[in-house]
C-alpha cells in the first residue's frame, strides 16, 4: 500500500455542506464554523459561495460571512463563484482564492446551471483572466465524475476533457466530485487514472459523497494512485439536492481518523474537529453524519 | 487492485446484529428475517445464538427461531454456541453448523466470558470433538483483533496465536473481528497478513464494525490481500455493548454495493437485501445503519 506521506484536506463544510442543509444557519454561526475549522489545523477552508441567493438561499449572507471570519495566516479560504459578477462580489470583501465549477455530465450541467459545459467554461474564462491579473488562485470543481442522475454513465473521456480544460485555463487544482455518491473504489481509481493522464496528479483533488457509504473506500483506492488532496465536510453535512436520497459529503472526522490510522499526516487536531462537528450538529438540529463524532459523543 | 472474483458473505444480522439491539424482536420476525435473508442469495446466514439467555436476552428464543426457519438447500445456518451444553441445545433442534468464539485480548475475554483465552479454548475442545463425530461444521470467531476497550493494543502475535489454535482444533473457518471498530486499512491488512502466516487464507474471514466509519475501507484493504469471506449484518444492526459509542456491524447492503461495483460476485440480490434491511429497520423502530438502504428508501 503505497500512500502519500501527507494529505491536504480541503474542508468544504461551510460551503458544500451548508448549502444543502435545510436548517437556516445564522451568519454568526457560519463565521464561528469557519473560525473553529481553521483552528483545527486545516489549511484550506472553503468559506462560502457567491452563487446567487436565488439558487442557494442558505448562503445569501456570503459577504457578511467572509467579512466576519478571522483569517489565520497559512490558511486558504476559497469561495465559490459562478461568474465574473460573483467573482467581483467575492473580491469586494477581500477573497483571494476562488473556485469555479462545472459538471462532466452535459445533462447535469444544463439542469444545474442552465448552461452547457462549454458555455460554463466560456463563462469562467474572464474569471480566470481577471484572477490571474489580480494574483487570485482559482480552484476548479468537476462534478458528476462517476455518474449522473439524468444521463447515468459519464464517460471517463468527458471527465478528463473538462478537468484538462479547467487546468489549462489556469486552475491550480481540479477537484473531481462524485456528486451523487454512486462510485465504488475501482471505478474511482479508473476515473482518477484517466484524468491523471491529462492533468498532473499534484493538481488533482478527490471529492466523494457518502450516499452509498463508499466514500472512504474510494479515497483509499485513490490514495494508492497517488492523489494527496481530499475534500471533506465536517460532520458529513450536505448532500446534493439533485441526487435522490443523497446523504452528505464524506465526513472530515472519518477521513482524518483513517488517514492518521494509515500514518498519513494531515496537520489536523482530530479532537478539535470532533468538537466542531458535534457543535455543528447542534446548530443544525440533526444527528451528525460522522461516525467518529457519533462514537465519541456517546463515549 | 487484485481482488478475488467472488466473495462469500456471512450474514450475521440475526445473531451479532440482533443480540445488541435494545428493541425486543418477536420470534416470528426473527424467523422471517432469516428466511428473507436466505432468499436474497446469501449462502451463509448465522441464525441465532445458544448462549445463555442470562447474557443475551434478545436471543432467548433461539430454539424456537431455529426450529421455525425454512431451510433452503445450499444455505448454511450456523448458530453460536458457548460450550457443550449450548452445542447440545443447538443440535436438539437440528443445527448442523455451529460457531465458537474467543477474544484475542485476554482482558476482553475475561470480562466478556468470565474466562481466560486458554480456558475458552479448552471449553471448546469437547465441542469440536463432538462436532467432528457428528459431522457438524464449526466456525471460529476471534474478537478484538484490532484493539480492546480494556487493554488497548492487542499484539498481532496474540491474534495469530488464537486464530491458529481455533483452526488447529478443527474450525473450518476463522473470522477475525474488529469488535470495537477502531481499525484502519493498513492495520487491518497487517493483522490479516500476520494471521495468514499461521492459517491458510481460504480459511479466514474478516468481520468489521463500522463504529468509526472504517469498515468498508478495511474490507477493501483485506480483499487486496486475498481474503474472500466477509461477515456483515443487514441494515448495519448491532454493535458491541462493551464498546463505547459503538455503532453496528458493517451493513451487508453497503458491502454488496461495493463488491458489485468492483466486479466481485456475491450471488446476492441487492434489491431484495435492501427491502429486507428497510423492513428490519421498521421492526426495530430505528433508522437503518445502511447508507445504501437509506438512499434507496428516500429515492
């Protein structure tokens, strides 16, 4: 089992997690969430989304959240932006890293963003251009990399093409997301290999949802391929409103537990992370999606 | 990823699952559970336990359950027996496969069975002897193979020694159980390797609990070592009353989903299994512990 010696975790709870939670979270709690997460040793905390509140009402307070967080040196706080207008809103409150997103499935992209994949990529061109001029880092997300609720199978060539396009446009890292959580380890590994033939492995991240309980096993298979950046959301929040029966993201606590058990360094204080997950469950008024946090809470 | 082409799943829900559920399950429902499980294509369904009702009140109706099930040709129905007396009770209702159990942790075995490991093994000697004369197959369980709530670390040599002893006494298969679910993939693999140096791999099974969400990842790591028998419990029932914050066994549905995704044959009809898991959750009056069943239920 050849594994990377260290993994950088991209904590997506405050964005990908919260945006799909039905309980409305007060702005102050969102700020506290980001600050608690950055205090655990996480080096990347996706803070919020500047997508229109019409589409993501939970994150309508993106500007207030971003302005309210205490930025810790050495921690990156990317924010999601859908287009140049979102980019400008993010920049106005001081964001210096952003993330753009498209699907690998044409059908999903049209339903999700009302645009084809190529149209989405065109929409990002001015964002990437402006970011380069501003010295702003851009992360790219590719969703539905292991299946789509509308078109079913998503060809590996389509995933690789979209990932390559985002990387070629200037994304320093491309995160490959199994949005509906249908993938299993060999499929995840094959997908990663296909993309890694087009984009260098150090520029790739993996992003799994735990809908069918496969997320950690998929991570393990991909770590063996050499990927060293993994997205996760504290307490396993989120899900995908377009995925039937979706449970949430891979829980960061469960990921950290596995990585530390494997001797892979993360820099994250698991106890502090578990405390944050338990606190967030209280805010959301629901059971935690992290088995580690559940086990610790009942200890 | 070299994987076995087929895996035999040992369904332990009616025994290891139910024995640790607090809701008392009617005898008729237990019988229906076993019959539903055998109808899914599972080839081994552990039916009940002949441990004293004083210790496992949930399974006090072991004889009625075993006498009530419809035995399907080609399906094995092992039952747990603690000693010769339990063996005889099981035989009286027609059991032709039994299982014996001990821990790899001396501290755990003393607390759990009020006997040292060697004493447990001695207690099984007449069971194994009688079983051989009766033509009854015996499966052996070793618990706490990746950690103990009382002594903490469990040396690999201890696990290997106990597994070897059970195999040498005549157990056709030895199931290695992470009773408190603390293990991670590399540790699980190392443990399996240590045992496989003493007991042939085809005589080994793995048994993981999902307390910390690691069970499927552990299974994946062990499949890569060549193990081809995996224990699981439908709907992720059970847990371990001695493990703080224990959630249940690995859910059979989630295991089957992964195996089929990996192209590993199980002979199990996943849809029928999910139906059974959802039905059992209703009987237990609690949410399913299987993410697959949860996802399908909300579809």
